[in-house]
């Protein structure tokens, strides 16, 4: 099991601990995306390796790496249920944790970082989470490009995390 798969399972565990047992694929993508943005903001570097890469899709950033990880975890560690609500025409694909690994392959410092990000974003509903994602530099950059090109969205456009502004105050705190 790779690191991304361990992190996905850990996110699902934390969501379950916070009584959020119906985390959708879209929410998971947004949370993982925000982990990457926050990492660039605080360290100037990505939290994940480049294989995860996020691209612009209609519902915001997605990663084929996350989809592959979910496929690898299916049946043994997670299950995905389609949940329909009467007030929404589309089914949500909700992920639930069915089994945890014996040990998470995540460093203590990474767990602290993940927890701080999840504590900020897990309580948000999907609309508020989407607003947070769309207010990040990579998404603002792609939305500006979409406006210039006068297109609804640039499907498949790779998002640029180098545009995330480093928070110099936090870098000083972390360094000391």
C-alpha cells in the first residue's frame, strides 16, 4: 500500500471520528487538494509526490492518482455507496472505511499536519468546502485563464501549485 492510500484511509478514519461517515468522492478530492495547497503555503513544497497531480474538472480539482488509490483500496479497506437525496438529482458516491491497516505508514509530523488541515475543513458542508477550494491560488489562476479564453472551464488543465503564496510568518514559526 502506498502513502496516498494510507493517507486516504487516515482521512476516512478522522472523518468517521468526527461523525462524518458519508464522505463523498468529491469531498475527498477537495480535502486532499487542500492538504497539498496548505503544504505549499507553509513549506513551499508539496505534501504528495508529483504522481498525484490535480487537474481542473467541472466540479473543481481532481486527481487520477486519488482515483487509482481508491480502486486499489476497494473491497479490502473501503466501500463506496451511491446515496440519493430527494432534493438533489444526482447520486453521491460516498466512501466508508470497512477496515483499517494495522499501522498507518504516516510520520507523526505528517499526522499533525493532516489533523490540523482536517480540523479546519472536515466540518464544512460541500458548498463551503467548494468555496474554500475555489479561493485557492491554483484555482483562481485557472479561473482567470478561463475568463480570458471565455470558456466555462478548462477541462483537464493541470493546476499550478507553484502559484501558492508562501506564508512567511508561518515558515519562521516552523523553522524556530
